């Protein structure tokens, strides 16, 4: 009251001493002053009123939440129902809380308006079913009985005895090898049964850890192993942030995140031979501090430092002998054992940046600099107990496709290729990066803005703390054969620490925005950027310090590289480090690209955005992007590939020594480039239309459609056919979807007080108010289809063979469905020692499309001025739509066509429900 | 001379009329003869109608925390528009960062406002959602005791991710691959918008919002749709700028609506029961924008009642 009277007296003085009655405006102004003072909105407000920032609210707010999922709420997944199951596996609890408000320590510190914290904790306990349908050997095959085994055409698959191999005296080298002109004679096992005495005891012992078939999806004996296995995952983490206002011009923000998680992958086998992914313990931590300094009303400086670490440790799984189970690969059957059974890694990133931006006239200028130091610490023996690859060659009729089987070769214990990882020490990789950027946003005129920017990006090569890195120098002479290509180690004999140069590049960008009609905005932009070669979580490039002894068959059709019963024994007594120039000879040698070519990306876009009456916004645009020097893995790049012209040597290529002589660097079997070889190209063009609608009636809607075409010379699960002619590999990008339609919506139902309907103000309001419905719908067309021939009889020259196109046969069918998605008769298996003439991916055939409809229904109940309870029911794939699996794209030879080609086995998906509850205060 | 403005009414409190603010997109001011008022479906008696020539208090609340390239044009446009306001308009200036704070009391001097706006620091956290309730309380208090026209204009570049409170529900456990709880990320935003909407359910002053940056990701869409909802529910409007060049026009549009605003005092009888009032205003030939429903506990128009 005293305050009010004082204010009024002041008002009187201000309005004049003649005691004229104040006007309405003057009364309003005075009321404003009085109320704002009482509410703590002014500098001269009593301090006690200032703490709550003028609100009546509690000082601390937060929420408690729980999200629950269970298979009893879900539809049975289609893939489970199709295998005769009647329930999935799911139990999940996700819980946590959030608390936010001013920092307050009684009698010590009261943050008031200045210091604010947020603390969020979230934990998850989960058991979730994963499914897999695979092919494994029949019980008869395991016992050596192949009398009932058939090829993909349903004809008997003949298994031959390698011990019966003999040179065919009648062989005519001038003719191609065929059943009429065999180079080697070899007798089939009598009755197509491998005698028990011939079965390798190591293989037989290993097979005790291999499960029995449990399904018959077919065709024939294929797809005979269905697994529904739980992943057991836990996670717990928190985010803490503190925001402190130092002065009106300075602010500090600190954040700290931590998360611990155990990711338990599904088990394909309940034994030490499980080929599934390992259980991984994950720990991540990050912290950062940001200081914002408003130098003047037109200039701001932002300084920040951060540090983060992400650690992973694979849970060890040991066999009876106390060692990890070896990896046995005998495609097309599911393999045994896995890579990296015992791996630990930590990725640390330290960053500091400073950015200054200011406004001068019509220019907004900005400069920034950033320093990033990245570390990867890793111990990762990939195959400590060995990796054994088996091929059909040993049990085939040499030179004749569709004979023999990789698993039969395994039963005999003869491997075509084997390697073992010998890791002596962990690696401590380092990589620095510096960036300096500048930019100007210039308002050229009313409604016309031009932005330009330039970034100087300087990246150092990967180095190792103790210089424990090695690569092959393609120009150094190898003392073993006098040819170029020898092992070098970091920091020795003139080699640098990182094998690659420091790279400094300029990344330009420019954009323009022009409002040329009322509510119509046109935008155009262009940018080019270079991407540094990442530091992978792998010990690639340390071969002189951590060896990979390798066993290669002299001729995989005739002799094994090693046998299981004899095991892998290193020749000589190699000790590590082994820095001899020839130390990597006869192996798959790690090769670090020496020039440091960086992936380069370019993009441009053009769009027009028009705001229409009714709060509609329509945007139409076109995007183009392309890239070169994209980093490729072994399937996309092979600097030691044999040119395809060598296919003319035909069956001689099965001789490893002959074939090796054709390689550019014959001392190496091939090179391991580990997703770091900069040779890929891509191009993407996309047009799109987006419609957004916002309404004050609580409706928000966004719909978009995109048509895109993306092509490249590297993508796909199989690899490329010709490493020396990348133009021939230019085809549709695997995984790119030409058509993409999406719809998102939120509708706050107009029920309850202050709303259109059911505006009861009594108890019924608690039922009526607070309902909302949200949804996300996406429909995409299928990926471009990649077709593969069933057999690759090129002597190992071609990694990924394309099919041939049958002229005049339409690959499309009128009504694509699970029985026939495409016409396999339009394609054929290439003849022996020839390449396919079809493109890597088909230009018009697509895999089945996908559609998904997610819906969430929410109900909020206000249970106090600041307390509310929200219940949510979320349905993923709400309508329980089944998406088809991909068809079988394997094209067999005319003599034994794959009867399953073009057919689809089953579908996947199923409705998943989640019940959520959140109490907010 | 009234000596007890904030303590007691100057005269004995009579049944307070219901005050409805409205504005026109175009056309001449509405006169008493033009205006037809219906409350809950029945014709209501119009006690008083203000005109655009009557006194106006405009409270400008700045919530500027981000990009200088947006903020500076907004400041320039705002200063220009304020300078063009008629002399019967008293403009007060507040900022929303770290709680609502008064920068300048309402007054008719535009020069001082220009200096303050031009010299305002912009670093900080978004504070718009926390400013609505105290601002509504402040304006309700003024409207309950004076007959001025009153509007609040919020100028903001706020992003929902820049609040001190967390409305974005960021991922805590990156290893949790089967998390569905963030499939619909707008839940916390919608909850907060509805809470604010309840808080200002009985507020009388229309809210006008100029948001300097239109965004279309899901969280931003929920946030900006919520602002649209809040403004419309109060009888005001929200504009979102798609480009820097849109800012002057958006601020001018809002100013145009504010200065043409009129208020109608309507006779209101009801019991002390909380009740929703459906309002319908009609003036032939003109499209009127106004608050269509209000939650009131009569006869206490102008007070928050829930």
C-alpha cells in the first residue's frame, strides 16, 4: 500500500502540481510501474520478488516418466507367424526423470535468475526378440551324406573326392575346360557320400557346436534355420547442464553427459561358435564449456571447449580350450565363429573453438576457428584363432561349375584361404584438424540477401603415438622379387609419421535468398567441401607390429591352403615387430593411400517457397549433389586387381602362382584398404514438393514427396566387376529410393474448456481436455535391384560378377508379387571366364517398397496449476502392415537355373505398442 | 485524484463488464451502430466501444537470443515502426531473457526506446514461454483498472532448443537402439504450450508475435504452431518470417493490427461459477479478429479464473 501511494504521489508530481485528474493513459502507466515492481520485474523491485522471474511458478520443474513395452501388447511379427510362432519376445522399461531450476544451496548459494541447472537421468532395461532365417547344412550333409543334396535347380549336387584327382591325358589346352574336355579327372564319392574315415576330426568336433535345422521355408533344403533370439540390453545415463549469467554481456554454459550401455546382440547359436555379433559394453562421456560474450549490441564472441570419449569392449566368449572359436566360412551356409571376439577401443575427441560475429551496416560478418584433436586407442585382434575360408573347388570336378560344395570341403578339412591375427600391442592413433572460417551475409536490398563463406580446412594424417604404423610403399623395391612394393614403417628410413601429407583445402559456399513477390521466397545455394579421412576403430595399418600370417592355396581346386587337423603353423619363427621390407609378402597387405586425396563433395540447390492463405506453405525445389574421391572398401577398390583382359588365360588362373604374376604387385595377394581408398564417385539429383500447414486450431501437418535419382560407381553388397574401368560400373546406387512420400501430423483435439467442444468446466473437463493425436507415415519405393550370377568361375580374377542380359526378354512382370517379383529369364549366368554385360544394379527393376504408419495418442490431465500427467499410447506400424522381404536375385546357369530366382520368401514387421506415462511438475 | 489505484478500486466495484479486444484486417473503424455482440448465443449489451483514437498501451517484449543477421533488421524495423506510432500510444519495453524484465516503462518518447532497443545485448536463452503468464498478469491488472486499449507484441527469434528448461528430450543413451520414446518428439513442447495456454486462459490483452525465423523441423513446427495457437487464443496473431527480408513487413503488419485495435465493453451477468463464454462479434462488411472464447468466473471479467 505504501508503495502504491508513493507511486501515485510521484505520478501526481509528474502530471503536474495543479492536481489535474490523471488521464487513462497515465493511470495505466502508473499501474504498470506498480505491478511490475510488485512482480519483481524491475531493477528496483524488492529482491525477494525477483527470484521467481515474475512468475508464480515453482522454482524447480521437472518430470518423471516410464515407457513400457511388452509382447502381450504387440502383434505377432509377421516373420515369426510365418515360421509358426505365436508370439515375439519383448519386455522393455525405459524410465527416468528430469529436474530443472535455479541452483540453490541453502545458506551457501542462491542462483536466482543467474544460475540454472538441468539434470536428466534415463535408464533402460530391455529384452527384445530379433529374427533371422538362414540356411545351414542338413544333418545328413554333416555326416558326409550328400546323396539327397540338390542344387538350386533341384538336381543332385555331385561331390567329388579330391584324393582321386589325376591329370587328364586327353585334355586339350586349346579348348576350354568342360565336361568333355577336363583338365583333371576326379571321381565322385561313391553314392555321393563322404566316408566317415575321411571326415576331418576338427570339423566334426566343431560341428557339435552347430545347431540342427529347424525350419523348411525352402526351396529344397534352403532357409532351414529360423532363429528368434532375444537381445538383452541395458542402458543408463544422464545429462547435466548448468547455465550461468555472469553479467548482462557474459554467459557460461557447462554440460556433462554420461552413458553406460550393454548391447547384447541376438545369439544365432547357443554355443561358443556363435557367428552373431558380440555383446558390447559401451561407455560414453562428454563435457563442454561455452562462454558467450556480447561485446556490443552488434557483435558477439562465442568460445567453447569440449572433450568426449566413447569406449567399447566386446565381451569375450571362449571355447572349451579357453580360446575364442575360430571363424569357419563355407558360403552359402551360415558360418561359425566371428571376427573381433576380443576387442577394446576408446575414441577421444578434444575440441576448442572461437567464433566472432558482428553486424556492420548491411553485412553480418563472422569468423571462427576450431581445433580438433582425435584419438583412437584400440586393441583388436580380428582373428586370434584363425579365419578359415572353404570353397567348393576342393570337392568339385575341377573347372566345372555347380559341382562340389564349400561345406563338403569343410568336412574334409581343406581350406582355400586362411589367416590369423597376431596382435602384440594396442594402437594409439592420433589425428589433428584445424579450421578457420569466414563469412558474410549481405543484404543487397529489400528482400535480397547474399551469403558467402569460405573455410580453410587443414587436416593432419593419422599418426601413432609410438610410431607403430606401417604400410606398403608402392614405389619402394621389394628385396624378395626386386619389384615395386615394400613394407615401410612410420618414422623410419625417411618415411613420415603418418604416410600421408598434411592437407589444407578451401571449402567455399554461397547462397542467395530473394523475396520477389509477396510471401514468395526463392533460394539458391552452392557449396563444396572436403572431408577428412576418418580414424577407424581398427588396427589397420600396423602390419609390421601386428602380423597377419596368411595361407593361400596354390590351386583351390586341387590343394588346400591348410587343413583343419594340422592347424595353422607359421613357417619359420617370425617375431614382431617385423619391419623387413618383405615382411608383408604373401599376405593381404595393409595399404594406406599415400597421396592423401580427400573425398570432395559438391552440392547445389534451388527452391521456391510460397506462403498461401490459410497458413499453408508450399515449397518446391531441386537439389543436386555429387562427390569424388569417396572412400571405398575392398569391394569397391583393389589397387592389386588383375586386369580383366587376363580372363583369356581361363583355367590357368586357378593356379595361384600364375595368377599372382598377373597382379601389379605380385608379392601381395591383394591389399587391405579398409574403407579408405579415395576413388568413388556419386551423383544425386532430386526434386521435391513439400506442403506445410499450421493452424491456430492446434493442427500441424507436413507432407512431402521426393523423386530422386542417385548413381555411383561403387555401391552394393557384392562389389564391382572391373576395378580398372569405373565408368562401366556407373549405375543406380544400391539403397537409394527414387520415390519417397512422408506425412507427419499433430492434432490437438478441440475438447475441453476454452475449446470448441465439450467445454464443461466441472469434473468432466478432466476427461475431455488434453487429447492429441500425432502420426508419421512414410511410403518409399524399393531400392534398385542388384542381380548376381550363382557361380563365379573366373579363377578369382573377378570379385563380383554381373549377370548377362538376355536380349528381347522383358525383366518386368505385369503383377509383381511374392511368386514372381521379376522375370529371371531376362538374365543369365555368364560363361566361364567371361564377365557379365548387365549393369551392377538394374536401371528399372526395384526391390519391394516399404510403408510404415506410426501413430501416437496422448492424453494430458492438468492436476494442478503446474502439475500434469500425460499418458501416451504409441503404435509403430500401427496398422500392422507387412513389408515384403527382398526377392532372390541369384541367377543360375541354364543347365541348373535357380528355381527360387525372382521369388520372395515372407514378409516382415508387425505392430509394436508402447505405453508411456509422464508426470510433469 | 485517485490515490489507491493498486489497492482498491476508485469507486465501489460494480459488476465488471467483459472486455473484448478486436482488430480489423482492413476497413474503417467499427462504430457502436455497426457492432453486434453475442455472448453464448444471446445478444449482449454493448456498454462502451473504444476507437483507434483512444489511448493505447503497447508492451513490446523482446526475446532475442540468436543470430545477429535476424536480430539487427528486427531492431531496425521495430525502431522505425515505433517511431511511426500515433502519439496516443504509450510503448513499454521488456525483455524475456532470464525472466521477464522491464527495460522501459510505457511512455510516448520514441527516442529513448530506440536507444534501448539498439543497445540491447542479445546473448542469452530463450524466455518467451516463461514470459506469457507474468505479462498477462501485468496487462490484466492494467485493464481491470483503466480503459486504455492494450496489446502485447513479442518479437522473438527463439528456438525450442535454446530454452534453459529442456523441451527437446535429447538422447541420453546413444546405445539404446530401440528407443521409441523420441519417435514423437513434440510431446514436451505441446505440454508446455498447453500449460501456458491454461495460464492465460482468462487474460484479456491480445498477444501478437513476430517470430524472426520460420523453421520446419518437427520440434520447431510444434513450437511455432503452439505460438500461433497462443496468439490466436488471446485474440492476437503470429507472423513467422521466412527470410530476413520478411522481417520489416511482419513487424509492420503486427503494428497495423495493434493500432487499429478496438475494445468493446460488454455487459456480463453470470454466477460465480467457472464458465466458458463464447463470443461472437459482427460488423457488416468487415472481418473482425478477436478472442472467440474465454474461461471466466463471473462477474470478474478480466481476472484469471482457472
